[in-house]
């Protein structure tokens, strides 16, 4: 009987010890899970354009600040080519764990899909929009010796010389090219489109007089505007940029609804954990309110960033539909090769 009681006590002690051990393991597991909360390793931010442009500048501002906030390095990886679609494809095919993000851009998510081009990803379903980083206008610029130095005179000159006046762009299917096409469509005239491989050669030839006009990004055009080497005629948002308060918008010059912008955002692969999306969104909104970040974004003309993931998703759809309407109305066909 005594032995049975001893065995009973021993069994109870075993059960108590097991319960204590399970409790300790549970606490340890919980603490370990918390210690590995996202992010617990470096994050890759893929950019679809080479270093030195507006996309790279915006990406690096955000990456530096997120690295400081998260205590994990956010590494900017440039994967240029095919108007940003190579980078977009890499993001679309990445694991949905939050460790591969992409710099969302008007070309890959709006213009190329609107043109009906065959792509290796679905712009509408293969991404998770996280946050808009900024919108920047294009600037209609001219050679200093251009025959027309304002938009009204330019339209008249184009109608007098249909198909003869040269407009450069950063390439077929670029936002600069589509701004030109929108202008031709709304003005009811024609000009000679000269595509280049990037903004650099456009500006070189514009200043040399080999081409006469161009729609260019604010980031690329501003240094040459400030030096007086090119003229400004108009900007392409429906409201004036704070950086160019004295330059009229195309809408103010009679082209109602004219909007041809470049924009930047953060996106992830489809099915990204909503908690990760909300964290990134909240942290980026905090970063965008910092005065030093606002100053750096202003250098490339990027304004009106922030808001919710849902707001960014709606913005992309609206922008894509706008370009799709232009493509349909103007019966536009673009060879991206």
C-alpha cells in the first residue's frame, strides 16, 4: 500500500514537472516567435531603372529610412530594362514573405498593360499595392531657339507643319512618349516622334538642336532648366508642382483633363500578409512626413505620397484606365522593341 502511494506521488510529480516544462517551452516558443517577427533579415527592394534617375533616388531615400527604422538593411537592387517590366516580373515571381519588394512605377503597372503588350505577369493580379510614394509631372521643354515658345504658338506651328516638328522621348512606351501622344491627340495635330534610350540622350540632342521639343521628367529636366539651356512651356499634372509654381499646367492652357505623370510606389508579390502590408504602409507614411525626406522627394518633384494600400490600388487602376482610353481613342500602336 505504501509503495502504491509512493508511486502515485511520483506520477503526480511527473505530471506537474511535465506541465511546468510545457509551460516553459510555450513561453520560450512565444518569445522566440516574437524575436523573429518580420523583418528579421535584410529586405530586397527591386528597381526597374538604372542608378541616377528619379526611380533610383526615390527608392534610396525610402530604403535608407526603413533600414534605420527596422534595424534591418533594405538593399536597393537595380534591374533595368524593358521599361521596368523585368523588375516587375521579378517581384511578381518572388515569395510572398515580405523580403522582396518592388518600386512600383507607372510604366510597368499602367502604361505597358494599357498598350496591350504581352507580359510575363498580370499587372492587375500579380502584385500587392502597399503605398504611393509620390507623383511627379513631366515638363514640356524646348530648345532655346525653338520656333514656338509657348503652347498656343506651338499648336499653331504644328498645324502649319504637320509631321515635321520633332519631339524626343525616353523611348517607345515611356511616360514621356505617352505624354507626347496625348498632346497630339488633344491638339488634333501631328509631329515627328524620335525615341531614345533614356532621358540623357534626349536632353543632349534637345540642347544641341537635333530635336526641338520633348516631354521630360522633372528630375531629368530641372538641372537644364535651371541653367537656362532649355525652355519650359508647361507641366503635365492637373495642378502645379510646388517646384514650378510659375509654369502653367496643360489643363490651364486649355487641355482639359490633360494629365501625364510619372509616379512611384511600393509593391510586393500577390498574397502578401496583410499585417506586413499594414506595417510597411504605416512606417512609410511616417517616413514621408519627415522634413528631410520631403526635401529630398521634392528634388525629383515627387509629391502627394502616402495614404492607405487601398487608396494606392485605386490610384493604379484609375491611371491604367486613363492610358487605356488614350490608346483606344487615338488607336495607338507602339512597338516596344
